[in-house]
């Protein structure tokens, strides 16, 4: 860290710059805003900031756009002409993959779960507008093997497909949030804020792995607190640890963490992935009514609930807290029937 006038500035170390050696296809303008949540912070008795990764110009934005910049960089460097990925029928990752493919002039196949004919709303409606070829599978495992089958069929026809694992969980996806770590630290430093924690919804673990890796390369002592929203704790920690290792290997740096060192809070799933209860909707209402902040009921509302509960237990004693709004803007429209039950 150095000082310019009275302002602290985060200067990346030599290892960090390796992140920028990888091809990146520009999808969004950065930095995204970092705003102080005065009202909510006061209520919780903490200094709270919100990193607005829901504010991006690509198809309503979200954390997947950062990952896709590096994933597309790799796909285009390999001469690929079609993206294939999987997700739930309300998947933000599927929507942003479709949008990124279109922006780069590529074809796109999405394998969504579960089958049936869900109402074309929210992300699914946007997938259709984007003209993605949509296939259905009944589980993540089945969807994963369907991706392989689609890729083989395309190769037989002389195409060059690129498979993106669930949620963009590849080492290239991790690089997107390693780069975001520097962006966040620079914004905080220029505001004169001493951060203690970054809190966000953790699903495939890619966002968390990127933040951890980026902060390590910067030598920043900030705790990354993932709020688990889908996978069992052990699997979630192992995924983050594996992704940190894979991305570190890609960068040629010596960073590794044991699964037990990864901080993931497991008490805020409210019955499991995409299960929506009264508490989840109450959190959406609170964020909207106190900060004018729109959350989604699958990821960001559960993450904020976790943050608020931890604050009430005095968890955040080391410094300011940054909540990453990871996106999900279309999901409330897709889940309107459940949300309106608790309004
Ligand atoms: C809005 C939102 N927040 C958080 C996540 C979780 O991110 P990650 O898969 O990188 O853990 C996702 C991904 O599914 C998401 O769409």
C-alpha cells in the first residue's frame, strides 16, 4: 500500500499482474459502483458498503459477467464458435452466457433444469429473447452429460464448441473475481475505508475463490465470508479450495488453502437451493424499504440475511463490511407468485 497525499492506494504486487496476462473479452464497464449503505449499516451497528455488481450494462448484469470476460477470452483464443452451459431454469449464469455469446457473435446452447414448461418469465424469458437453443435435463449430472453430447454433435458438424461448467466455475471464471478484489480494494482505499470483511452469496464457489486468490496476491488481510445458498458445507468448501488451487496453477503462483480455511456460513439456506420462505422475502422488503435496494430471493436476499444475523451476533469486529450485490435482477419476476404471498 502507498499514500498519495493523504489517500491510501492499493498497488498490486508483481504476482497480481499475472491476472492481466490472460485474454479478456470486454463485456462491461468497470469499476461497478461501491456505495455506503448508511441506513442499513446504522440499523445493524456496522460500517456497511454495497458493491453493486448488479449494475452492469450487459443484459441486467451480475457476478457471472465478470467471470465470462475471462471465459470468453479463453474461448475466443481457442477459436470457438458456440458456447454451451447449464443451470437452473432461473439461472443468471445461463442468461449472461447467452448475452455474452451474442455480443461476441457466437451461438449458444443452454441445458436447463428441471424439465417441464415453466412460465417464460425472468431469466428464462431473456434466454428466449437472446435466441439461445434451450434443452432440458432433470438434474445437474444429467445436464452435465447432455452438454458433452451436444458438444460431440456440434463437433461432428465441424463446429468448435466451448463448454462452460455450472456457474462459470472454471479457473478462468475465478480470474474475474481475482481482478474484482483489486477493484474493490482500490475503491475502499480511495474512500479511506479500512475493510475487515467481504460478504456474498456463495454457490459454485467461483466468486469466493476469485476474491480469496486476488486478496492473497494483494497481501490484503480481509476475510471473505461466503453465505452458502446451495451445496452442503463440505462440498462448498472443497469446491472453493479446488478452484483457488486451479486458478493459482493457471497463474503460476503459489497460493493454496485447505477447505477448512474457507469461511462459509451454512445456516442461511432456508430449506435448500431456491427455497423461498417468509424470512427471505422479509429481507427483500427490508433492503428495498431501507436502502431502495432490490435483491433476489435465491442468492442475494439469503446472503444479506446471513450478513444481518452475523452482525447481530457481533461477528464483524475487525472493520468495515462490504456486501457484494451479485445480481439476480430478473429472478423476482420469475418467482413473483411466492414473493407476493409474503408481501
Ligand atoms: C446472483 C448470484 N449470486 C451469487 C451466485 C453464486 O456465485 P458463485 O457461483 O460464484 O458462487 C450466483 C450464481 O449462481 C448468482 O447468480
